[in-house]
C-alpha cells in the first residue's frame, strides 16, 4: 500500500510557491545538518514565511536576544541589560556565551552536558569504624530523638 499525500490548498498561491522555492531537496546535501543550515539561511531571508510560521512569543524571544547582544556591544553590564529588557541573568549569560561560542544554547541544553552533577556523601554508614564509635552505647529514645548512652 502506498501512502497518499494530500496537497494543502493555500489561500494565497504565492506563499506556496515561495515555500517550494525556498526549501531545497534534501537529496542535494550530504547530511541532514548541512541541509538544515542551508534551509535556515534561505528561510531567514524570506520575511513572509517567517511571519507565517513563527509565533509572537518566538519573535519576542529573538528580538530580546538581539537587544541583549546590542547591550553587550555597547558595554552594558549584566544587571543593566537585565533591568532594561527584563531578562534573567541566566538568559543573559547564555547570550554572552553564544557570542564566544558562535552558537546559542539554552540553559536546559547546557544542563545536559556542562552542569556538574551533585555529589552526595555516603552518610555515616560509609565509614564503618566511625559509624561504630558514633553508635556505641545503649540506645535510649527520648522526646528529642534517639540518643546513645555509654554505660
């Protein structure tokens, strides 16, 4: 059984023609990443497609990131940028790192690789000798908790 593809009817035929012209065939590229980069370069030049496919929230985030970059270039501090644009210091830090790395990654993306895992101690049971000294004596339960009394 072959899968039938439905053709979507656009109200404006010129938009569908522009989308077809902007997106190159994936077969022309050696990797999917290379294809995505080429598509992004073409899509970023096509204003109508960006307006059609991005939400106001996404456009807001993009504008705020560019405004933060402008703040860095003009020599403002993290706090000044944060107060002017109502951005968190964490977001501003990510944007600053994007300048040095030439690639923006959110805090969530960074957490997968860069943030250090918390190291927890093994507790009193990890060192048996210390544990025995601490627990020597007769156990007495009081209203303040369990106490070990040496006899």
